[in-house]
C-alpha cells in the first residue's frame, strides 16, 4: 500500500467530526491530495481538520449535506 493510500485510509477517521460529510482524493496544483467535504466550512470544523496527513495535503471543500437518493 502506498503512502498516499495509507494517508487516505487514516483520513476516514475525520468522518467522526461533526460537519464532515465525506472524504476522497483529489489534486491541487498537480499533486495528489486528500479532499475533506464539509457541510459548511465553519471555523469550528476547520480548526479540527489537519492541513496534512502523513505529508499528504488536505483540501477542505464545502459540499453541503449529503443525502441518500
């Protein structure tokens, strides 16, 4: 398993934070990153999220709440 895959696996623990609705992978400036989707990017939620996990950058994106269809 690659370093990125391990960091992404660890990122799933962020789903326990109130306001975090999803975790995935993305890209920032040509570099792979972990994307954390939040219902609302409040200061409270942002302060609980890391800037990186195991050296992999974290990108916080507002998605609104997720609902099953």
